[in-house]
């Protein structure tokens, strides 16, 4: 596991995130392993991202801060849930997202969703941060605090350059 | 017996517990018959009642009942393996299975045809799955509550609806009073 994986999960823990749902991605595999082995986080893999957002909504209402880890390809799957559950009921939700289809991407089909990713997030009025350089991760702590201050879903896109290829 | 009658009969047994209720008519019926802070009404988001309820149950100690429908479970089939593999003994999933999409005009679902949600839940690894008739919903729920084991109840009933008003309460109010009641009971 890399230092970046550890730093991300440390920021989660320091912001009292205790419930994390994940849908796997190769880029995020190290973070997911780190989440899974962290004793203060309940890791619950979900089968689809909208299901995961439902689990996160419930956990937050039950008193545990929650977060989702997913791929940008699934943003289309989550639109209705983000709008009618997370935003309508004003629930905070950090979304750590692998930004597939950016520079370095070997799979052409991933680019098809990458070109819609920021447009969809903008249309949904979801605050969006893009980690491209290694140092960008230093904003994560502030982004998490911001998320729980404003009670909104917030997207953190992490691209292949940030992860140094995959 | 139709869903609204099943819900009406269940109220004395479930009223003291936290309930996450499915979108559309089930929430509207529960709201009409027994509105209180322990009820979380879904105003949108078809299919996620079981996911939200499981999340609440895993995060704290109070008992949580998700009221779901056959159509909604079919929409979010991935929920059943997640439930099976993340056991919360304070969680009960009640699937009111009337074999139809009630809120949209009683179009038939596959659950009323060849697909048995009871068998699907078992195949997904869920351990305490009970199928009952509408007449036995109350006693089955009582057994599930007393067992302190995560339970899935598939309650078979007839399709059909009563006229109920929509819920006009603000979603943030629904969420806030639900969270406050949970917090105070867990204190
Ligand atoms: Mg139905």
C-alpha cells in the first residue's frame, strides 16, 4: 500500500468517517485494501453505486459519517439517488472517485464516460475537486470538512496521473 | 387482504420501532395511519428502502424495520447479497409482496409470476427468511422482533390500493426528527 492510500484513509479517520462503501476500481485498489484493514471503519462493499449511496444515507442517519468509493463510469447510475435522496434530504456524502478515461488511459471506452463526468457533476451542482498532481491530496482534509459542513454530496475525482499510471 | 390492511394490522407491533418505508403508497399509508418521528418516509429513490434500513441498523443499536415491496426489491436485487453478508441482528426486512407495482397502477411484477423472492433471498445467503400470508404478518413480525436475529419476511398479499394523500412534509424535517429520535433512544 502506498503512502497516498494511507494518507487518504488517515484523513477519513481523522474526519470521523466510520462507514465506507466501495465498488472496486483498479486505481483505488490500494485505498480499498487500506479501508478494509482499518479497525475504525466498517467496510461494506456494495453491488451497485446507488445501493451504496442508500447504505451511506442510512449509516449517516444512524450516527456514523459515511463515504463512497467508486468509478466515474457509475455516475450515470447514481443520478436519481444523488438528487432524490442525498440532496433532497440534505445528507453529506464524500465521493472518492477514480477518474478513468483521462491521460494515460489504455481503454478507449473509459473516455466515453470521462467526457461526461464533469458536465454531469456540474449539472447536479455537486462541488467537484480534481486530484491530478500528487500534492493535490493535501486538500482532502479540507474537502472532507467542507462536505460535513455543507451537508452535500461532494466529488473528488482522482485521475491516472495522480495515481502515477496503473 | 391488501397492503394497506397489512400495514394497519402491523402498526401496534412496529409502532415502537424505527421504520424505513418504501416510496409511494406504502409511505403515504403509514404516514396517514401512524405518523411519528420513528418513521423515515422515502419520497423518491425507488428500491433503496432495504439499503437505507441496513445502513441505519449497522450504525447503531435500535431495531430497524425496512418496509419494502416486491417491485422495489426487484429494482435493487443487489441488496440481498449485501444484507446476507453484513448481518445486523437489529434489522428486519419486510417485503410486502403483492405481485404488482402498486404505486404505479398495479402492473404485474415477476415476483407474482415464476420468481420467488423467498428463494432468491435464501440463495443470496440470507439466513432467516420467512414467507407468510397476509393474515400471519403480525405474528411473524412479532416472532422476528423477539428473535433478535436479522430476518427477512416475505409477506404475500393481494394487490390493490386505497386512496391516500401525498406526504407534504419537508424531507429535511422527516430526516431531522428521525435522527433526533434515534439519538435520544441511543443515549
Ligand atoms: Mg408490490
